[in-house]
């Protein structure tokens, strides 16, 4: 069974989340809509948690 996050969802790798961030915001000059910005912020929080998890697992 794959690991899960505290919120009950599956844990994704930092790389996978980073790919979604890059797809959402393809160029710094592009302005995000309010909905896109909210999604970006959620992805960044998820990415940071994934990075922390990967560091802990590696230690």
C-alpha cells in the first residue's frame, strides 16, 4: 500500500509535484488567475512536505 499524507491522500514525490507546478505556471511573466494561484499555493505546500519527507527518509 502506498504511503499516505496526514490528510488521508496519497503522498506524491517532490518531482511529480514540481512537474505540476511547472505545468501550471509555464513562464514567470504569465499571471495566474485567482484559482490558479490558489492551486499553486497548495502545490507548493505539498511540494515542501514531500521534500521534507524525502530528506527524512534518506537520513
